[in-house]
C-alpha cells in the first residue's frame, strides 16, 4: 500500500509547502514580486528614481525591470513625464494598476493553495 507524504516525512519539522509566483513568457520572467513592488512604489512616489531608492535598487535596474515589463504588455505600464517645475516623474497607466490588482488576487489564491497543501502535511 502506498504511503502518504506525511508518513514519509519526519514529524515535527515544521515542514510546509512554499514557493514564489511570477508570470513568464518564452523569454523569461517579467512580472513578479519585484516588478509589482516597483510599480506600487512608483504609484506612491511618482518617480522611478525615488521608488528605486526605497527598494535599495539602482535606477538602471529599475528601468531594466520596467522595460522588460513594458516589452511584454500591449500598453506600457509606466509613462515617464517630461521635466517641469518638479523635474518630471512617472505615472502608471490604468493597465499597470490592473496588473497590480491581478497580482494581488493571484497571490491570495496562491497563498491559500500553499496553506492548504501545508495543512495536508500535518493532518
């Protein structure tokens, strides 16, 4: 008779199912926790530079994430604004806000899945 996974594992190790969640295409990952956090911080600060600083990320790396994300979208997620009194900035498109919302809901479902599977290890 086949053993269950909980019978195979050592007891009381605090074993749980874990993972990370992202979207990817044939050429690699383009949307996950990092790009989502960057988008959220751009929305808060109105600036790619300020968002990158808050994340302790280089401005160059932030632009790489944005360019990679934009390359996978029908409409860009981030629109840079030309300088002015405040020196310009960046705004998120409605599509970017939808991506953030989608990712939040996806995370909720994924977290519920992980918790459910982890419970099976301890029942």
